[in-house]
């Protein structure tokens, strides 16, 4: 037996008829954007009540769910606007807020009697904050530092008013019960939120120079400093003649024939002395590497 009920709600001049036990909905409340806030809220509550009454396998449930989500999209957009001008595109923020709204609609329990907004608003705000924490940073920073950075910002304003001057690192660390190093690390982590492109123009330079042009290259002389300092005591241990041959060959860029002429010996002799000196230096460097 199917009992037909008279329309139980008339919102936007649209009747809602529910048949039991089949729960067939002939129409659902719609909420125009221009209607007064109280009437829109009443219509949304009617949708929530209707969705709670419909069984999960009802063919009308997806349609009611969709109407309910559409009814609260302005709320999601309003919350997303709070986070504008923080480096993230507004459209992305609206998308995050709307996804959180969908989760709120699916997770809301009408039987608890709590207002839907008291459940949805914290969830939407939480998803927006999570988006900034996980997706907004160009360089991934541990959550601990992100949260400490926010705490430093709040504590800095309070301490500045209380102390009459900008708080020092030590004062911030004492107030937050953390170490000075933690405060410094958290403050420096703020530079990782937005990284400058290497192709960004140099401020105050009208020549069109980019940041990449200001970066230095590798200096081969600097790379050889360590090797030269390691070789200096080893060279001092070589015989005088072998020291002269090393200097003329590698610092004077002289050939073996030129060295032989200057020293008055054969080129073959120069080659043997040079090979012996290089072997001694190599063994000395390897021995230092093993001992170090």
C-alpha cells in the first residue's frame, strides 16, 4: 500500500511530495541566489532533512545531494575569498573549498541536530589551510617549521606590543618554549614559500640583466687550492733537482727537451726523474687520504 502525502514544503513555489515507502521525490527545493538569506537557509535545511529521510539506494538521493551542494557553493566561495592574495590562484582555492563542501555534505549527520554550517565551515577552512601547507610551498618544508613560523608571527606582534620593541630571537624562543636555532630555522624557512626564477630581472638594473647573469661560475683555481696545499709539504721532501723539474714542467709549461737543455742532461734522464717525482707525490697523496 502506498500512501501519498500532501506537499510538506513549498520553497520557491516548488512542491516536495514524498511517497512512502518508495520515497519518490517528484521535485526538490531550489534556492535562487537572489532570495533572502533566511528563506535560502530554510530551503537548505529542508534539503538536508529530505536527504536524511531518503534511503541510500534511493534514485532521488543524487539529485537532492546535488541541489544541496549547489545551495552551499556561495559559502565555499566566501571562505575561499578569505585566502586571496596569498600566492595561490583564486580559482584553485574555490576548487579546494568546493571539494571540501562535497565531503561535508557526504559526512554530515542530520540526526545529531547540529547546524550544517557548524560542521562544514571548519572542514572547508581546514582543507584550505592544508592546501597552503602541502601545495603552496615551492620547496617542501616540514610541517613543524611551517607551524612554528605561524606561531612566531603571532608571538612577534604580541611581544612587540608588550615589550615596546621588536622581539629578539631569544625572546621569541623563550616565549614559545623552543630553542634559538628552531626560531632561526623557522624564520629562514619562509624564503622557501616562493622561489624567484633565475630569469627574473635584477631590481634596479635597466640593462635587462637576469638573476642567472649574477651567479658566478666554477673557478678552476679554487678547485685546485686543496690539491696545492696537500702537495706543498710533499714537494719540499723531493730532491732539489726534481723540485726544479716539477716547477719548470707544470708551472713554467716547459717541454722535457727545454728542461734537459737548461739542466744540461738528456731528455731521457728528465723523463725518468719526472716520472719518479710524480710517483712519490702520488703515493704521498694516497697515504694522506688513507690516514685521513
